[in-house]
C-alpha cells in the first residue's frame, strides 16, 4: 500500500503518527506533503473572518485562541510528537512543502507519487481535485465521534452535552468537511483531570495513541475495512464556542468531574 500524507503541520497528528506508520511493514510512505497555508486575503476572506467573530463573539474568539494551547503544546506532556520534517530527513522519506492545501502544486505532487491512498492528518477543507487523485481517494482522522460531532474540537463539545465519552473516526473524504463514509469508529471514556485544560490535553493525547493504531489496522486490513465503509447520515456541526457556551462547558466539566473522577 503506497501512502501519501497531507498535513498543515510538522507537529500535531502528523508528528505523532508518522513514526508508527513508517514502521508498518504493509505500507510505504511515498511522500509527506506539508501545506504552508498561504491564503488569498481578499475581501471575501476578511468577510468570512468578521462573520465568524460576529457569530461567536469577541470573547468567544479570545477563548478560541486560549484553547489552541490545550490541543498543541499541552498534548506534548502526554505523548511523543516528533518534528515530521526532521523525521523524514533522518529516514529518507520524501518530503515537500506546498503553498496551500488545494494548490496546483499539491495536485501535481499527488499525481507524481502514484499513491494508492492519501491520508489527511490535520487539515481543513480538501478539494476534489486533490482527494480524487490517489487510486482509492483519501482518508481523514477526525478526533471525535461522527456524525454527532462534525467539525468539532475534541472533548469540549462532548462535555458541553453532558457526555462522558469521546472517540475518533476514520472516514473517506468527500466534498464536505467530516461527512464522508465511516471506515472505523472507536469510542473512549473521557478521563477527568483536575482542570478542563488538562482534561482536554490528556484525552486528546489518548485519542492520538488510539487513532494511529486504528489507522494501522485499517491500512493492514484495507480490503476488509474500505469496501465496508458506511454512510454517516444526518449529523451535527460545531465551531468555536461562544463565551456563554464556554461557561457552560466549564460548568458541565465540574459536574461531570465530580460524578466520574475515579476514587
């Protein structure tokens, strides 16, 4: 199985998953492609940004900035994350940077590698002109349960809804975000820590560890999993919480922690 990886960061999911995938004997990594995320900041770009801030509010946007650390630096305390570019250099894995995820350069590289399957590790929207290039299209790992939590940040929205489990979903990529057919879904109980921030980071790291093993299982048993993918059906889509929603998340966290913290 010849695999091409597309990502927007040399850390995060890619930095965690790459060593495990590289050591999997049933696949070959044809290329790791990192999008530098260059965006045409035209009038429409700024209108979209303003529209989102108006939707979630200024305080919601500020909370969104604060939460980024939970899903990035804080996760490093609980799992090993390499620099994917340095890892590729050490192990002679082809590595390229492209200006943006859906650029013509990305399409060209995808065609040149002749990959059987593409893996999306930490991307936003991927165009059909990209995900249709590999022989079997592309798979994405969404670190939440689908279709209940499409486009949702992991763990916080589960807590908002009073749930005590999270999960990851490996799904085919289609024309929308987090809506493709489900190849593998696994649920994990949320383990409550002292703070909301630490609960998010700790459980997000657990999702990383679980999802890479799930991905290996799918790729090693591709003919079993891929043809039996199931449509999602109706789902629910989320974005950054508003300030009031964030207060509810904090309130629910305290309630659930009291009820479910192991003695």
